[in-house]
């Protein structure tokens, strides 16, 4: 070790930390303070519209994990979805199923507090996947939905 | 009288705070001095190359996110370039620019992490790391904005991007690009002239130029060894030949040079970002590619300059919907080849610093 | 721009120095017999004008009938590249000469190929499994491994 | 005679039994010292964690109690409810005793610290000697912990710790010797009494050496080599958990409290100061010293072990000797001018000397290479 700068380098560092000590902390106090997530947020749940779904199983085929299970029964010309199950414990929220859906029946969800105590609770069935006031579809792959969602909070604009 | 002593064997890792995950070094110590070292990897081996053989070409993209999880976007990029080369797919102009913008943001973020953790390994009690987290957080915000997630992006697609950027993206990035040099100045003020940091890093862990080349070391480590080799310049992929930037290189090839090279690369990335934002054309961000892509029989090797070094994908196609063989040339993995040469003779405290200066990510080493 | 050298030109140059080793030639790659791999690699590394000083990657590909080992070589000095391939037909005991003595970087890459593909690199100083543990049965990246 | 002495006298005058007049004041002193130490440890832990948070642009612990003031208590409850794990191959008695030694050496020093003119437990006439002797006990605790745990990381840390503490005793004591020359006494009260100008001004170089040395002895960043969390995980207390770990933690902060108290006493003119009551001044100065420690911890990387040694032997020791020499010369002239009347010329003289010595020292004395060893 040589004091090449006679300790001035150390003093410079001290000035930087002191300057930071006078700044406002950057931390977000999470449970009380929540940031608005992206409009294209890929939450750990899907929002599924039963009326639009034709049971074509394109989503199941596009899933890298083989996570989506679809069973359909034929009713005349149409197919009725009997079982639509998604194991969110294995879902990696890649969004490929949503992109693949040709009938706009599948959306990513906006939720992110998805921890559960039991494994069976993370398996979402037909009823769990339907939209509700708490389960809003996100704008991922659907720009027209994204436009209506609130703007994301960005740290760049934080003072 | 010569005191009888025997070497002490220490297993550093896989549960060690500064081995960047689950890396393990089998150190043979003489007092505090390292006599021998054997890197041991494989604690995070998930067989991504094997998994890729059972997935369609599009389904492999989420897997590549899980290689170098501090540089997921560039992993996506390398993979899609390889597939595009294999299937001769043309990428729209706008998508190329977006890829450059996203890729350079990723490089800044990854280098921030590398420098911050280097500071942490030097014993800075998290201060530089937390300052750098602040800027990384902003970049993560951008990525969340474009693709909806903060770590496993899965943003690039074969033949473009999954979606075009939202309109609020560019102003925010412009603001970030304008502010960032100031923050880098601040880091440099905190670290670059600090005598303790100089003492700990100057002349430490020297990797001579020839050894670096023959050890297949790439990326900032190779450039710190004085080799002007950056795939963005030497083999311009995508549209890098349209931008003006310099390749920072080191002279002493020690830890300090690697630190400086990373800092300067961040500045160069900002230069590229400025140009790319200015030139960004309008148009489509994704070309029409069939959902189940069947590339012709053949093989392709595509490489990009990822933040860690040369990331390459060697794809062999047999004409089916899944790659026949997907070999990943991971920069982190080859960069630790020269670890022993850098470590022997140094103290145990230098081991973590030298190791940290290589900047590996275990997701990529073990794949 | 890295120039991908033409396989044809290179094959003739190799053929002059080390005859009867090149099996097939593609646009940017040459395939050589595994016995001659080391000589060819040495030739590529040391011939002035070629000087492939960096070994970028080693990939093993299992084509079920034979193994193909692919070496991506690049010269930082001249900024050109070539793909060198070799094949080994013996499925039970595939052996390829090691190039660690030419390029240090082959060390881990060859160990990885040995671990996952089961190709033995003769002359490697420390050919042990790298990812999997020592008692692991089989080589997972082979196409017939389930 | 201190407050406890008066108390004893009062007891004797009111004809309590002889033994009680000794035991009662002694017990009172011990309890007061313990309470003071615990209180200050909690204050210091709070300052350290919140202060470190502010330096790192985060709020720091703010959940337990208002502004997180109860965080230390919450941590304590958590830590005592943890299982006490002793390694199978540990040297059990040594492993058990190490935290105790670490903590009690901190309390013992407190006995001679005068918080106010009369507020001390005892006024030894060899106060400084006592302080430096007891503070070295910390090294023994660290060595016991490192050796007794039977862990390789701990052992390396213990060896580092002993080497470091022994090395830094030398410059620290030489720096204190400069103070002693001026004050002319080893007693803590006398040292404070003799500070018309705080000795930090009269002995800037001595203070710097003392500060660096104490930082190293206290195991504070940038010389926290014994618990270097990035290298040796946590060093000597890697195998400690539960209450024993809590004792180490208390011991570590206890030493810091004591060190800032000693520093306040000998360099920052103890309880002296305008307006505020004297004891308040003492606490304010201690807290300031603590904040400087936190500030330094938030900024600097850690020094390597061989660099730390060469810093002690090649840089601090010569400077301390020079400082002592210069001080001795000044004390020789003292008769002609006198410290009491004209301290300010000496303040500027010493400041100038300190700068010259540091510049010369960093150019000439202190050069070490990269540190690679041939193996």
C-alpha cells in the first residue's frame, strides 16, 4: 500500500458518503408503500375468459413447462372447456401462452402476492382463473388493455 | 531451524458469502498464502442444454433467461441471433435498434453489479453496492416496462421483439442516459482513488495477455489484459457497425484494470445508447415468424459480446421444431479456467477479490 | 468483421502439411480424422498467417451413429475464424486427442464434454467429471440418455 | 475523591459495619458501570445501524418501536431464543469462556473512565496503563474463540486477530505517550484536567495514530480482518450462536463504547465544554466518535492482513516515534513558555509537523509491493 494521493482519495470517498447521508433514502417501505407495476406486468397468474375460449389448447402447446391442462367436450360444432388447470407453482410467467392465444381469451394477471402455505393451493382451476375485481388482466401482448392501466412508477423520475 | 508446517485445506464455498452463488474453491493454504486452488462447479447444474432439446425454438428463450441472470437480455439476444442465422430470418430495423438499446442497458446493469460486488468483496460494507443498486433498479424499471418482469425478461423473439416499446420508454431512458455519467463520476470518486482499494487491487491477480488468450478468456477480463477484442467491433453483429464507441483496455491486467475497464465500458455503453436513441427508426418491431419454427437442417454458431464475455450459441437443427443440439458457450465458465494462475501466491483475502473481478454468474457456469 | 476462412482453401493448406487427414469440407468448416486432430490443431495454431490463438468453444454433438466434436477457433491477430470438426465412430469408447497443451481454455471445455457427452479426451491432464458427481452413471447429453 | 468515595465515607460516618462500607459502594459501582455500558451499547448499535443506513441511502431498521429505537431489544430477544450450538470437536471450556472474556474486558476498562469530575468508580493513578493492559484481553478472547471453535476460518481469524492486536498496541501506546508527556500524569482525571486545549489539537498526529490503531484493535472496518465477512465468513465467531454470540456482539460494541470513552478522555478533553452539563459533554463527544467510526465503516474497503501489519510497523510506528520526539522537545521548552498561557502556537506547530510527517512518511517509509508470495 502506498499513499499515492496522500490520503486524498480516502477523503474524497468520505465526502461522497457524507453527501449520500444527506439525501433522501431510496427505499420503498413495501407493505405500506406500493409502487405501481408495469402496464405489461406478468404476474404469477393468468386471467382467462371462458366465453372467448374455444378450447384449442394452443396455450397448452406453447407452454415450455407443459403446465396448462385442458380437457374439452364436443357440443355440436363447438368445444366446451371442461377443465382448465394451471399449476402456478411451476409457471415461470414467461407469457408465451398469452402471446399464442389466437382468440384473446388468455391474459397475464396483475397480481404478485401469490405465496401460499399449501402446494395444492397454487394449482388454479377454471373458477380461480376467471377475471374478478381483484384479478385484473394485464396489458401484456394486448396494447389496447395496457392503455387503460395506470402508469408505472419509475425510479428515474424520483427526486 | 525450520519449523515444520503443513498446508491447510479449506473448502471455500459453496456456502460462502462471496463466491457469487454456489461456486466452490478447494484452497490449499500455507498460512494465509494460497498454494493450490481447484475450482469446483456444478452445484447449480440444471441441464439447460438437454432441456433445450425437448422444447421448441421459441420455448428455449425463457430458458436462456436463466443462464446469466444478471444479463438475461443479452442471453435472449445471443440465442435469437443464432436461430435467426439458422433459419435465415430477417429482423426489422427497429427491432435491431431496440435490441441494441436493451442490450446496452443490460451491460450497464451487469457491470454495475460486477463493480458493486467487487467493492463488497473488498469489504466496503455494502456501500458501493447499494449505490449501484439504485441505478440498476432504474434499469430494471425499464425492463419491467417493456416486458413485464424484472429478472426473467423473455423479451426477445425470433425475428424481433415480443412487443414494441411503450411510448413512455424513450423519455425515461433519455433521462437516465443524461443522468448516468454523473452517477458514474460519483462511483469513481468513491472508489477509483481510494488508497485502500488501490492497495488491494493494483498489481493483484495479474493475468498476462498470452495466458488470457490461450485460456479462452473473453470480455472485460481479456480487455483488461490489454487485448483489444470486443465482438461489437471485431465481429459486429446486429447493427453495431453503425455506432461510434471505443474499446477500453487495461495495461497491467490486474484487478484494478478490470475494475476500470468495466467503469469505462459503462461510459461507452452510454455513448452507444445516446446514438441508438437518436437513430431509432419507426416501423415494425417483429417480423412474421411461424409459431412452430422449423429451420432447415444445418448448424449455426452465433456469438455476441455479453457483459461477461463472448456468449455463443451453437445450434444444430435436424429440421424439426426443436433444436437437435443447443450448445451454450458460456463466458463465465471459460473465464474461470485461468483462475488458478491468478490466485496462486496471493492471500486468502485476495482470493475473493480476484475471483470477484472475473465476474462470473453461477447460472451461466453450471447451466 | 471476423472473416470466416473458406474451408476449401484451408483444407488444401492442411493437406499439404498433413496429408490424408481431412474427411470433408464445408463452407466454413473442415472435418478431420480424430487421429490427426492434434496435428491439424497444432498446424492451425502455429502456422504463420493462420495463428488461431483462441479456442472459442468445444461442442460435442451426438448423431447416434457417431460423435462429432466441433472446435470453434478464432485468431485475434488476424481476426479470422474456422470451425474444425472431428468425428469418432466408436460409440462405447469415443476417444479424441486433447488440445489442452495447445489452448489452456480447452481444459474445462473438454472436461465438460467428457462429463455430459462421454467423449474421452486423450492426454487431458485432469479428465474428471466437472458438473456431475464422480459416481454418476451415463452421460446426460447423449441423445439416447433418458 | 470521587462520588463513590464520598458515598463510602458517608457510610462509615453513619457507622455501618466495616465490610458493608466496602461492599455496598463496590456493588453500586459495578451496577452503575454495567447499566451505563448496556445503555451506551444500545445507543451505539442504534447509531451504527441507522447511521450506516443513511450513508447507504436507506432508512436502516425502522420497524421496532418509533424510528426503530427498539431494534436492539428485538434482536436481543431473537438471539437469546436461538439454539446454542457447540461444535462437536470444539474445545468446550475455551469455547464457552471466550465470549465472557470478551465482554468483561470491556466492563473492566469502564472502571477508570471519569464521566464527570467526580463521577468515576476509581481513580487509578496508572489509569492509562490499566486501560491498555485490560484492552489487550480482547485479543485473548478472540484467540480463545478462534482456537476453541475448531474451525479453519476461525483459526485464521484468530491468528490474524492476535497479530493485529499485538502490532497495534505499539503505535497506540507511543501515541498516548505523547499525551502523557504533556499532561504529566497517568491518571485519567488528571489528563482531562490538564486539557485546556483538547489534546486532539495539540497532538493531531498522535490522535490520528491512536484513531487508526484503536480502529484496528476494535476490529472496526477498514481493519476488521478478524471477522472479514467476505473472506472468512464471520471469522472468529463463526461457530457461535445464541447467547454466546450475543455476548460477543455486546463485547464488540462494549469495546467500541469504551474506546470512544477513552478517546474522549485523553484527546477530546473529557467532560470539559461550555453551556451543557459536563456529563452531557462527555456523552456528546462519545457519540461523535461513534459516528465517525460509522462514517469510516460506510466508506472504506478492508485492508489486507500484510498491508495492515506494514501499516503498523512501517508507517504508524515511525510516525509515533517522531511525534513522541517532537512532543518531548516541546515539553522541554514548556518551562519557558508554558502550555497554559500559550497553547495556540503549539497547536499550529504540531498541525504543521503532522502534515509534514505524514507527507514524508507516505513518500519514504511506506512502500509495499503487490504482495504475491512465491510458492
